[in-house]
C-alpha cells in the first residue's frame, strides 16, 4: 500500500486560523474539541488521534479498521507521522 503524501500549499483558511501549524496538527486540534464519551479507564488511545488516523487512512483508500491500523503502522518514522505521534494513555 502506498503511503499518503500530504503536499502542496497550505489551505488559506487553516493558515489564517492556526498560523504556521501543519494541516495535520490543525485537524488534530480540531478533533481535540470533540467531547470523548468513553469512560477514562476504558480507553488506551485519545479520541482525537483515533479520529485523525481514521480520516488519513480513509483518504489513503483504506476500506476497514484493519487496513487503517496497518496503514498507520506503515507510516512508521515518517516526518508527518513523527509530527502527530499517537500516544497511549496510561491510567
């Protein structure tokens, strides 16, 4: 599976609202405003990171959860992946 490449000029609306932040960080910040209905002791990964992975995986033509997870793992140490590293919640 080919990696998703996010290139091109910044979208003016995001740049205007978020300054120099990347589009991925802008999306992550946007998703951070969504209330997480899950009980804190029942989740391992934060909701904003899960939503960002789902959106990026879908754009990369992943058709199910397993494909999205595999795509996310395949991003490994790419520059963009390091920029939005998903962190486990220890609780």
